[in-house]
C-alpha cells in the first residue's frame, strides 16, 4: 500500500460523502464521482485499490455503484461499514422517489399531471425504441434473435403475459437456440 495515502476517513466523513454524492449525482458516471472523491481528491484509496474494488463490484449481482460503496465500506469499517454505506447511497434516491410518488398520487386526477405523465411515458417509449434500434445490429449474428424478439413481443404485448414469466420461459429458450454448435 502507498505511504502517501491519507488516513481512512471517520465513519461520519465517509457516510456524509456518500450521502452527498448520492443526493447530487444523477444518471450514469457514478463510478467517476467515487473515483474522484476516494482516489484523487481525498486519497483514501489508491488507483489500484479502487480498480480492484470496482472489478469485484462488477462481478457481483446488483447495481455496480451500490456494490462498490459496500465493498469500500467493508474495506474501511467491516460489515457494519458495508451495510451503512449501502443505506447511505440508497437513502437520498429512495426518499426522493417516495416524495415524488406521493405527490403524483395526490395529484393524479389533475389534467396537467395526466398530460405530464403521458408525455413522460411517450419519452420513455421513445428512448426504449431508440435503444433497441441501436442495439439491434449487435444481435444480427445470432441465428434465432428475430424469432425470440417476435415471441417476446407476442407474449408481452398481444397475450399480456407477466414479464417475469416471459423472461423465465424465453430466456433459457434463447440461450439454448443460440448455444455454440447449434445448427
């Protein structure tokens, strides 16, 4: 370990920083925020330690940015640090979500709110379609992808099957159809 590292933060400093980042950073790029604060600005971790922890976070199930803070919390403070770091990073977004959902539910019958929600839904569908179009060329090589897409569309949209059931049935089918050596 480098000798020029700063001493580990107090638990209060660590959790305060996590709360601040979680409350002010939106969208992707959270890894860059954590790297900036933990490695570059405060020098609590070396670049190598951060990359090692990020690699482990990406191998674990769950969101990478929640995993990385749990791993760093574990590194500094053991299991309690991991648990508190996870809570600190999830708390601001969860509170905001609950507040917005409560406000929307209270105002759901107002025409303006209905129009805004319809516009948001249209935008979300547009983003989903744009993402599917951008990802489609990468799926061309697999033999049965078009068939799998049509099956999923039919089950979800036409027959209105639950998403979980469709994933549980079609996921293994897709893997089996596209396995190495399949005709």
